[in-house]
C-alpha cells in the first residue's frame, strides 16, 4: 500500500501564485500492537489476587467479649484512628498472624490493615472479618462471634484449623 502526501512549501500572500508542491510517497508500515505495560506485583498483590484458601490456626482472643473493642481501639492497624470510616459497626475484627502481616509493612502502614477476609471454619461456615491487629503466633485471633460460629465454645480454650482468603 502506498500513501501520497502533498505539502505546500513557501506559501505567502505575495507568492500565492507561485505554489510549489512536493509529493512524497512512502510505504505504510503494518500496524503492530504494543504489548500492555506490565506492572510488577508485590507479594501482597499476588496473595490478594489469589482465590485459593490459606490454612492457619484459629484462636479466640478473649472470652469476655472485649476482643472487638481491643482490636478496634488498640490493634496495630490503628483502625479507630486511620480507618474509622471504613469499618462497619457490625464487621467482626481479627488479629492476623505476624508471619502473614510482617512482609507487608509496619503498623497502620501494613497493606493488609483494614482488608476484609473470608474465614472458613472446620464446620464449613464462612464469615467475613476485617484485619485489625497483628497476632504474635501463627494464628488468626478472633472475637467471640466468629469463634462460636465456627464451632468453638465459650471458655474451652481450644484452637482449630481455619482457612482464609481475601474477600
């Protein structure tokens, strides 16, 4: 395919009668699709985009019902200060394992803070919860509401395996 272009050279009002044109013929190059830019993914993005379940030990933080207040007001994520408008009043809160949290930042700068996760208990029940704190062990510390919905009993002190993924 050849494409012709006409360019007017040296036109001025005084020389309007003397128009010089130049025709240039070029070979059109076939269009090439540019690949979309690839954004580097962090480990957090890879886990966050994963639909697979991660297994961890479920634990109860407190049997007296104070877990939600403790996670909200004193948790490492600083929900009451930095995420207050993002926390629904009825959303259960959890403390996620330090081994899961540590690679993603410190305290409220942690990219997992305020993220909603699905937790599946050993009885098959799935509940949503928001990450509000960092637990010291390889566990998800949870409030009484989650604990009992997964089959835990008030005051029994047991732990059990749970699965989690980002919602």
